[in-house]
C-alpha cells in the first residue's frame, strides 16, 4: 500500500529541489530525474520527459525496487539506475540525477581513467564519514549506455567491489548522487559539483604543463 | 483574419519566454527576436528594436509567411529568417533567435567548418527523433549577412539538401532555433546552448593538444 | 534651480539600474558610480562610497558640469569623468561607470594597445549609427590615474581627435559608458560588456596560437 | 551577560548575509561559518554543520574569545579562527569564512608562494587605508590543517609580523575575511573574491606565456 500523504510530501519536496536545480542550469531541456525512498521496497521517481523546473505531484510515479511502476504513469526510463542504488545501499533515502555543465564536460574529458580522485579539499568533509581534507574520494566514471539494465548492473557490480562514495558519473551524460535523505543528497550533490568544477579549472593549468 | 485572442495568448507566452531568456543573458542590448506560428499562413513576431526582457503584447506584429506585416507596426528586420523556417518545416510552431555568449563565441571560433557536429551526449535525446547518445546532429553555420533575404534563401537552400536539425548559427551573430511549439523550442534552445557550451570548453583542451 | 521632482525621478531610475548592475556583479564592494543629465548645465551623480545595489534618493547629488556640487552632500570622487562627457557630447543623457570582471580583466590584459577594436559582431548594431556587423568600433583604453582632473582631460583630448564611441576603459579599473538616456546607456553597457566578454574568450584561443 | 536583543539582531543580520552568500555559491554544502563581535570579550558564531543559506537565530552560539561557548549549542569547529582574529585586531566587528570556487581554486594553484600580491586595481580602494590603485595588498595563504588551534596560532603569528590585510586563504579550503562591521566585512569579501577572480583569469594567460 502506498502512503498517499507521504507520497505527496515527497513529491512536493522533490519538485522544490527540481526548481532549484533547474535555476542553476543543472537539469536543462527536461534532462535529469529524481527519486526518494518511500519504504524498504518502494520509491517515488519522476515521470518520463517532464520539465524539471516545473514539476507537480502528478509528475511522480511510485515504483518497486525492480523499477516496476506501482502507481499510474510512466516512470523515467532511467528508473533502474535509482532502484539499484536503493537496493545496494539500504541506508540511502534520495537519489538525484543531473546534467550540469561541469559534470558533462569533465565526464568527456577524463578519458583513460575509470574514476576521478578528489583529495586535499576541505569540502570533502561534506561527505559522511570524511573528517579531514587529507582523504581520497573516488568518483567512478562509466561509459554511457542506452541499455539501462546493463548500465545499472555495471554500476552495482562496481560498488560490490569498491568502497561506497556519494556519486558516480556517466560519460557525456551526467551525475548520479545519493544521500540518507533529500537534504543530505542535495548537500552531496553541491559538494560533488563544486569539487569537480575545481578539478576542471585545475586541469586547464595542468593540461598546459603537460604540453 | 487574425484571431485576436490567440494572438494575445501567443504574445503573452513569448513575452514570458523573453523575460527568462533576458535574465540568462541570451538576448542582451535589445538583440534577438521571437515568433510563433498563428496558422498555416501567418505568424506573430517581435517588433523591431525592443528590450527583449520587457515585451508587452503591443510589441508583436502579425506577418504572412513572406514576412509582410498583416497587423500594425514594424516587424523585426530579420522576420524573413523566421517565416522561411515556417515555410520549410510545416510542423514547427515557434522560432527563437538569441545572442548568448556561447553561440556568439563558438560561431566566431569554428572558422573552417560549415557545421558543428554534436555526438556522444545524452542530451542529444532532447531533440525529436534522437533516441541514443550514439547519434550525430549537425548544427550548420552561415556567414553573417545584412541582406536578410539572401541569408534566408541560403539557409533554406541548405535545408533543401540536408537533414532537418533544431538550430543553425550565424557567424558573429547568434542562433536560430525552432520546435513544434514554444515549449519544445525552449527545450531545443536550452539543449543547443548547453551542448555548444560543452563543445566550447572541450575545444579549449583539444586546442592545446593541437599546438 | 534644481527641479526637485525631476531630480527624484532620475534618482529612482538610477537606483533601479544600480540594483540590476549589482546583481550582475558589475559594481562590487561599493565600486562604480552613475549619473544622468538634469539639463544643459547640470547632472545628478551618486554620492561617494555607497553600496550601489541599495541606493536611495538621498544618495544622489546635483552637480554643475565642472563637477561642483549644487546640492548637499559629497559627490563621487570621479564626478569630473562624468561631467566632461556631458560637456563633450551635448546629446548624451546618462553615464554609467562599472567594474565588471570582464572589463577589469581585459583592461589589464590588453597591454600594448590603446584601443580594443570590435568588428564582425551583429551586436555592434546596438550602438547608434552602426547598421552592419561589418563595422569597426574602437573602445579606447586609458591608464589609471588618481588625478581625476588629469584623467578627465586625457579622455576629453582623445575624443577631440577621434570619432565618438559608446564607452572607454581605464586599466585595472573599469568601464565608462554613455547614451542618449538611461535606457540607451544600459543597452550600450550590456553590448560593450557582452562584446568584450566574447573578445576575452577569443583571446584565450588566439593566445594559444601565438605561442 | 549576553545582551539577548543584540544577539538576536546580529543573528538576523548574519542569516541574511548567509542567504546572499549561499545564492552566490560561496558557501556550498553547509560549508563556511560566520561571526560578529558582541563586545570586547565575546562573539556570536554559527553552529556546526548548518545550511548557510537557511540560518535561523537558533543556529548561532555566543562564545568567549578563547572559542568557548557561553550559550547553548555546539559552535563551528573553526570558531578559534574567528576568535583569534577578534583578539588580534580589536577594531574588527565581523568575520566571514567562505568556500567560493575562485578562492578554492586559486588556493590550490598558487603553490610555491605564501601570499598572493594584489596591485594595480582600482578596487583595492575598497579596503580601509588604501587610497590608490598603485598599492600592494598581500593576501597570505596557509596550508590546511584539521588542528584548528595550531592553524589559528600560525595565522596569529603571521599577523604579529606582517601588516594587517582584510583576508587570508587556506589551501584547498577557502577564505577568512574581516571588517569593522558586517557591512564592511561583506565589502571586503566582495572585493577579495573579485580581485582573486581577476588574478585567476590573468594567470591563465601568463601561464601560457611561461610554457
């Protein structure tokens, strides 16, 4: 049974987050999709193809953690990328997928590596479990794939072998970011975008050095 | 006969789009012009020389598809660039012409090519008919010309020989972008500007490599 | 005699312009100053040292065209740079001086030249008297000087020998921009900042080429 | 005794500053912390871990100038970096610590120097005591350290030997900035961020020259 009041509260919160992310230019042209966990076996996710800055409660679908809709409507084509994360990490309560310029550009630029390592930033402490700038956080990078099930399995397989982290990138596509609840997911997303923006700017200088 | 209620609705919708585009810095200093189709043989277009962030319904003119005014006022000097698109593509309902920094800069930078090819971006799927990042979309680039009729014919000639696409650039000038209706035109414009912004940033790195 | 109603109207209009310019980051940290002409022999100018995003009517002083106050208060230390322009160009009605990042950076970067030449931009047509992109507009660049009278004379001397233009730069300092009235001055300022932003971005690429 | 009315006024003013700084992207992901002086021996500082764009009066703690709380709650872990400044400079009334992209990037880029020297900018006059662009202001840069007491002593030791200035940087971390009161602190912060942004852009060009 879906708790309709809780569904509605979550939809309103995600719509407000969407408006803020759209204003920042992180979900242009109907891109991106958002979800929060409803309970141990279900989540609420954005419907397919909506303007992410003008979401209303009817633009959300309840799904089980196999990405199958359990309320009316057509969920985002990338729903399985959300539900696999809820399965893999029982503690998380929200997933935000965005296409900011920074994550798109750096995802196309960092070609030979399969992760971007962040270190020596005070802002790393925004991530749970990090208490010093003198840490390393790996943001993995996956090739884009229209076969969402295959991509979701590849991501899940990565996290079966590597330490948890708050986000991953898909090349030429965007970022998936998660957190205990929507507020901590927004905090992680702000930190990831900020840190990758710094890395991108620093690459301009190190790029020159390597010539 | 002009349906004055529909004219008014379209003017209000274009004025709202103009305010948003002005806030983004895409139509500075009275630049840009906007239109939507009224019916099979007419369109509504911005008057000449207006501040695009403060348009009122009296700042729009009805024109036939030969760019001749059919209501009072002086339509934009570039009206024929709009009406030729409505003639060429019977399905489209809106055309937005902007001067964002990104389109202006990249249009002056990409000198020897006559089109910018976009590929390996998930956001290409924002364009109708594209269902995979593994696609190519060519954004043609034309030299600027104060003879608007000549330029309109050159553009039309290009599309008589090439596949449709959602936008073209004019060198040192800006972008023309279209869609089925105003919402899809805005979606296409956001996607084009985002993708060209990514290309411009990536050119900074590849530029260094070519030295 | 100062027309107090007209003074008040001009103060309100300049305060609104100031709020917009502050939001864009073009007058940070109390920098910049603004004026409009009151009549053939006087102008209204911002008081010294005010926050330019929160101006009130009492933050303006009436001055004669020799930069001497004719109402209570201390006018901006740079008032003579405004009044000399009103003397030189009888047609102009407004002067805006800003410190945007773009004008500050490019003014420090373009070292050996005494003017920045803008050409092949459609947006040049935002300037009065320009009707084709195939034009050249020179934006002169002067060395900074705390002796405002000396600097004002240097600028005036330049314009006694060169064609008019809508703006000049002071190295490491900012831009002075003018127009027939406040609206056309804002239009010119938007166009100048946009075009210099494009030039700055293009210099990054041509800079690489010259290595 | 804490003057609860004055405490409340200061909290409201800092919350408003926080909202503005958050909108600019200078305190992302709960980063940053803010304070104002209450009297000769105490200050009000942000509580630990709060969203800096949504502060309420209960998100502030009164502390003595040894960084010990004298009201309920847990002050920011970096409180000693604030209180040492109030001890060192008896005239100052406010301290803002931010993580803007510009200060974070430049702090990681300028490796071999222990200060960034700003000169030939008109905006230097935003700082008290500077009356010409032909001045030099050194912004010192310290290595990051999770031992806040050690870092606070290192900063204090620096200022025991060097002239005062309005701000310092911590590598990979952010900026500390101060002023006579909150308004002048905001003015100094805007000027510092603007000037470092200019320096960062100029370094891109000089970097190329050095290749």
